[in-house]
């Protein structure tokens, strides 16, 4: 690539580029300094009593006279250097005459125009040193060609993004060692899972890696489901697949994960077998660890591929400062506000704060928040927000949005933490909003949902392919605190629940997240009776509106609903909840209980009925119906992946059952041995087949079978079939990146970095005083 304007680089970015390029050209390694009061050195190399100094002036878009005036103010300390070679780099185009004038301006410091590297010279060096060009990803990611490719790829996928938004993302990105580490791992393994705490930059890193491949003419395929990936992969094309928050967006819990992780394993294998495919996924660290704990596929060592934990601990002091610097620069933060941070000596306090997080930095440099913050309170507010990140949302939530917008945020709060389809959110809003409007005499309009969604998108909400989530998890954290102050509001919200999972989230909130006193819990439970009456008909699975051949998990299982009914019966003292529990046990929603959704729930309910609910009316009748449900599942068809876990769970709970459960377990074992060929015909996981052999070996002696040769030969044949279909390379162990070298970045360096953001303000102040 060539012909860069450098306009999207910050002054600090341009200095980094100049040090690397000119250092390579003249054969020295420059020490990094900064454009502040250290004498004006942006780079220095000293050897054998001779010093080479470099100044970098980022004047892209400025006039030559502005550059000349700046050079006329070169500090005397720099001019007095002896036995030194002075080099000047500028992003501004220069004519030979311009260079001659700069030589005269700088006097004895600069005697040779060849020591001036202008816009054209730097572009020539980039063509000469391609490795340096590739290393400075912000340079070529911001080129017109690459931006067009990103924009074109985004327009073909599920997310809409503007050119300006892409440019902002590239400009605020602070390059750090994690990029190379992640890129190298991706090239080695073809798949990388980037996980870490919220807000540390997982998605940004993943996007920059994906964009880097775009710059090398790969096809960018952003997906929201594995089906999208399978439908798009073409071995003959170079493709980079990007799946952001792959566990969160699937709204996976310990049960529903089993419906997705097999497909994930298949797609990972598919990508790794292709030389032209790369797959980048992001997820939050706690969710990933929970998924690995409950998922046999994600816990499989063969699939423990390149887990790369991005921890805020990898950010050196220099990188933290650059992130803050970039956001202040790109967001157009008023110079008076930046001056206020400087005068209050807040910059080192911010970057060294234990709660430092790029997401908070972004929020506190956003124009929406600065509107209500005068410069004189900015530093204190910034530090207070780091101490208590929830403050960033308080003023805007209470004063800057209308009731319909707040109602929409309440509706989303009790949906899945990881986002919800627009249609589902609309259903919650259409129950909640009219209730509050009627109670508090608020005017409403049929278009309130669409209008609120439009207003909140970007600042509060993120919408991707008809799925809505909070733009920032800290907003959800703020609402946790906000709702805790108002028990009456929570009671009102309970009246509006139209989905079991939404009601469960609300109930969990008032019981465990921010516990209410027992009397207030009773009021909330009573208010949930209307929702409880819907449990009998609420679907558990729902057909995907965009793919009618696919069914997705929609709501709580039958056992989870019965659990809620028992809890609400106890809290409210209303016997109607027990009546509903009996009806649901007798006629489950969807027609029947399933091992997949109800196995553990049924056994837990049986234990609870004997331990916690013995005094409730009809508890014996409910126990009898649930016990019969467990027996029915044992006597039915058990898939191999269900067999061992369910038998283990029932076997361990034999003391709970009133009837003899042992012979039902024995019958289930016998059926597995008799139907071995049919059981394994659809299994395509070597790990699952190996686990199945272990399970049969454990349980066969129980029914008098000691010779498993026939069964094992059948399983081994199936394993060979699968193995012949894939040539899977063993992946390395998980790795956590830690910086190897100490990065010296003291307060003087910090001052030098931020000096350019303040120089124009000081010049204006001097003019006013003059």
C-alpha cells in the first residue's frame, strides 16, 4: 500500500511510525521520548559520543507556514546539542523550496535538506520497509482501500456500520502486544477464542485482527450463529469468520449449551481443516469457564484451542495512557476539559487507578456525558466514576431520556443478560409500558416501542440482526442499583411479566441480587400470579422466525416453572400457586418432560418436596407425579450423551424415591447394550464415543454383562470412520499473554504524551492575555 495521508494517525502514532521508519533507514534504534518539555526529542540514539536526534511533526492538513512557525520555536536546549545529527519527520508534503526554508529556519541544527523526511519521503520508506508498514496496523487499516473493504463486508452481514464509525474504531485503538500474540496464534491454529473480563477490549482486538485480514484481501464474514458460518464457508476462498460474544449471544445456560456446543465443535473442526479459513470468537471469561465446565465439547483437550485470555493486566502504563490519549483526541474532548485533567494532576491518577477500564474511559470522554460536566468538575467526576463506574449513567438515565425509554430499558433488564430478539423485547415492553402509562397518567402512542428503540440505539442499546442488548454492561450494573431503591416499582414490574424467564429474573433479583424484606417479597410474589397462570401454555421451544426449519429454546423448562411456583406459594401463602404446580406436573407445557431440559430439575424438586415443602398442601400428590415423570424418562429412549449423567443422578438419589427405582435403571442399561449400533450411528465426536465406552464399562456389570467386545468393536469402527474424515492437528494449551519486557513510562513521559493536546489552548490563552 502507498500514498498514505497519515491524517487518521494521532501525533503519538505518527511519532512511533517515524522512529521505526527513519531508524531503519539510517540504521539506528531510537529511544522513545515525546513532544513535551523534554527538549523536543521524539527519538534519540547515542553511541560513541555522537547523538542522533529525531523530531516528528504531525502537520497533515496544516499549512507550511504553521509548520515553519513551530520549527522556529525549537527549544534552545535542542539547538545547543553538540556532535549531533538532527533529523526531522513531518506528515506534511514539502517542496524542495519548503525544505530549503526549513534549513534556514533551523540554522546550524539542520544543514542538509536530505535530513528532512516529508510526506512523500515517508511513503517511499513505507514501500521500502514493508514489514514496518504491516506492523503499524492503524496506518493501513485507515487507508481508503481497506476501509472500503470493511464497509462493503459489513453491509453484506448482520451489522450496519458507517465509514465514520470504522475510522473512529481504528483511531482510538491503542496497538499493544496482544495483537501480534493473537494474530500468531490464529495463524498457527486457524481458530482463536478471545476471552476476558468485560470492557478490556476483547471485541476491539478481534475486530482489528479481522480487519487486518481484510487488508490482505480476505473475505470478512461476521456471523451471529454457527448456521451462518456453515452456510458461508467456501474452501476455495480466503475467509475470516468473526463471532462476537459467541456464548452470550446464544444465551447459553448449563442445559441449553448442550444444544449448541456440538455445532461449535463441528465448525471449529471444519475451519481447522481448511487452509483458507480463520475463525475469531470473543466471550467473557466467566461465561467461557462455565461453558467449559458443563460442556464436554468445549472441555475436550482437542478443542482447547488457543484460548487467549485478554486481561486488563496486560496493559502497561504506556498503553493505558495511549488509550486515554486516543479517546480524548478522537472524541473531540474540549481542550478546557483536558486542561482541567492536567491542572488537577488527574492524568496519572486515572491511568493508575485499580478500576481502569477502556469502557469507562470511552464513556467519560463521550460527548453525551460531557454536556452536563463543566470543565471545573470534570477531573473530580472522572475519578469518581472510576471509583464508582455506575455514576456514568445516573444523570443521563434520570434526566436525559423519556419514560418510554426507561420502560424499554426495564423491559430489557429482565430479559437475557446477553441480549434478546426485538420481537420478544417488544412483547415485554407492550405489557409493561401501558401498565405504567395508565397507573401514572403518562401519554402513550402506538409507536412508542419503535421510537424508544431508535432513541436508545447507540447510546444505550446495541442492535444487531434484530437482537437487542445493552451497549455497555455497566448500564445493566447501574440498573441493578437503581431498581434496588424502589420496592413499589418492582411490585409494579411483577404485574407486567408475560414470560417465565422474565419473571424468574425479577424474582431472583428481589430474593438474591438485591434482597427485599419478607413482606415486600410476599407482595411481589402475589403480583406474579397472573404470570404463573400462563405457565401452562407458555412454549418452551419456539420456531425461529427467520429460519422456520430451526427451533430455539425460548423459555424455562417445566421443572424450572414448578420450582418457581413452589417458591411463590411459600412467599405469598397463596394456595393457587400449588394448584398450578399440580396442573403443570400432570400436563407439562409442550406435552411431556424431557431428559435434556428436566433431568436434574426433577430430582431437585423431589428432594425439595421432602425437605422444604413437606407442610404444604398436596405436596405428596406433587411428589408422586414428579416421581412418575422420572421413571417415565428412564423407561423411554435415552441418547448416549444423556445415559450416563441421568443414570448417575437417579442412582445417587435412590434414597429420595418412594418406589424401587433400581430396576428401572437396570432396564435402561440393558436397552443401551441391545441397541448399540443405532445409538452410535449419529455420533460424530470421538470424545463422546470414548465417554460412552467408559459409561458402558461402568454400568454393564450391574446387569450381569462382563464381555463388551462386540459393543466396543462397534464403537471403535465408528471412531475410525470419524477419524478418517478429518485430519485434526493437536492444539496447544491455553495461554495467557503477559508482557515480557518492562515498559518504563514515568510521569514525565506521560506529560510529554499529552502536551500536544494542550499546546493550542495555551497559545490561545497567551494571545488573550497579550
